[in-house]
C-alpha cells in the first residue's frame, strides 16, 4: 500500500494533506508516514517468521530519533557506523544487545563506547582493526564479539559509488584472506568469534548478487567449522533496492525464502541490515516553487529545496519522481527542477513534464532514505524540518534549523591593533 496518495486531486500523506503540512511547518520539509515505515518493517520480517533472525535497521539511511524509536518499538536492532550513531540509537531507546557496528575506520574511543554499551557484534573490516579491538578489549577487561566483513567479490550491478562487494574497494577483507584472519582472531584473548558479515552494496534490484554472495559466505562458514570455529550468526548486510521510477527490486518474500532455503539445516541466526528498503518510500521532501524562469532552450522551476537538502540527484545523478501536490489542468511544460544553491549540479530533477505556477508545492518522492541523513548546511542553508504523519495527525519530529545555530560554534579571530 502506498501511503502517499491523491485524494480529491491533492496529494496526501496518510490522512493529512501535504498542503496543510506546508502551511503549518513551511518548506522545505521532510514528511514521513508512520504507516509506511511500520509496513516496510513488518513486510521485511514476514518472510523470516520461524527462522531465528534479527533485522538491524541501517541508521545512516535515516537517523531521526523518532524513526529509530519507532523501529526499536517494533523490535528492530540497528546497524551503526559511528559512535555518533551509537549515541543516537541509545537515546532513541534502542536495545544495545541488538546493535551491529560496521565501518572501516572505527576509532579506539568508538570501540570503547560500544564495548561499554554491550553491543551484539562488531563487524570487523580489517586485520589491523581486529588487533586494535583486541587491545581495547584487553584494557577494559571485556570480550568483543566479532564478525569479519568478507568481500565476496560479486558484482552488485548498481551505481559504482554504492557498490561495496568488489575486490577493489575499501570495505571488508578479501574472501581469500578470511579464513586466515579468522584463525588469527581465534588466537586473540579478548575476541569472541560470533559471525560472518557481508554487505555488497546498495540499491540492488536483482536477487542473484545476494544469493551469489550468500553461497560464498556459507562456504566460508562450513570451512570455518572444519577449523573448529563455530559461527552463530550470518549477517547478510543490507542493500535491497526500492522503486524510484520503474525498477523492479526483489520482493522481500522471494529474498527471504531464497536465503532460508540456502541456509538449510544449519543452526545459525540470520542478521540483516536493511536501510533504504525500510525508509526510502516512506518519506517525501516537500518544496515550494519560488520562481519560474524560461530561457531559450530550457524552462526552470526554482524551488526552495536544494542539493544540501537532498544530495542524491547531484551526487549519483539519482532519479526521484516529482509530483505536484495540487496538479493543475493547464498545459504542462518540460522543466528543470533546480534549487537555489550556487552549483550547476544543484538539481532535483531533469525534464519533468509539469503544469506549474509560482508558489505551487512539489513533493520529491522516495526521499525517506539518504535524504535528510546526507543533508548539509552548504550555502549557509538551515536544514529542513521533519514531520511524521500518523493517520490524521502530524508530529514535528525535528525543528527547522535556525540561521543563528549555523554559526553559533564559530569564533572571530582575536582583535589585533
Ligand atoms: C549503508 C549500509 C547498509 C544499508 O544499505 P541499504 O542499501 O540502505 O540497505 C547496510 N550495511 C552496511 C555495512 C552499510 O554500509
């Protein structure tokens, strides 16, 4: 079910008109549907009922406290990539014992914080990290639960910036080296081997890369067993794509049943780290047309949201559907939808066929993942407000930043005479 639908020719989030949200909270504004978030989480899990599993929402996709809290209440764990995300998850009421900690550059301080919190597992990405983690754990008198993130060298067939499972990228350890590093880990006093981890990329729209990677992970698990290393869980990572325009990503049920079939009789817990698939289509970015500008070759709609609010088009040339909140009957024209930032790369959509007037509202669809979380203050633009809709009620879950906050931490040089 889609939670963003037209009712009486006006776009709604659940039972609240987006135009009412713009009036109440102004634009640009991120709007999320509680129902869509809940359904995405429940649908993801449905295929794993009866299998020991843990769904760890990838916090970086959308770290809003209200969203983390919602998922925590639904029973989710969390995949974090920094000490900052650890603090967020704890502040949002997340269970530390359901946290996996990924990332290639964990600092000693971040390791300490995670050991103190008592997280479920460290996803270790290099032999050096393993040595450091053992040292930190020794100093604290604690034992660190670990998985090694292995790089299965499969092509995720996605954008190169978000493909992580090929040999030549910075993530994980080479598949061929994994057994050796596990044997080193087994000899370390304060490391407990719990799992094998694998995450091959993002916005993957075919099932086969996941299954190829999972086969390789299972081979490794079986080889480890022969070396007397018994794996308790496999972390299959995230990366399931969503539909932005006409993609046909694997449905959760097909994904789940294929994984379960491959796992077979092995007594191993399955861990997942979905990000985009849980939040991407549960949010839109609401923006207002400030100016229409017609040049010889192009029509521009200059809106009040920009690349600092939603970076994906500028960064990955990503496509987001753009809908008029109240479509007009007048004849449509082809528009470049652009923001006010001083960069030619500051666009939200190319060649969109829309009937527009200044002051109209637009919804940038599928903006729930890697939208607000990648936003910045470029051009000294305050970050947008965030609103969560629940049936016919809306809740402000993040205030719009004020301009004064943006330079509150800055200092002038001392006065010299
Ligand atoms: C980004 C990331 C994810 C989530 O990826 P999605 O494509 O949003 O599902 C999961 N695990 C790791 C290690 C990541 O870096």
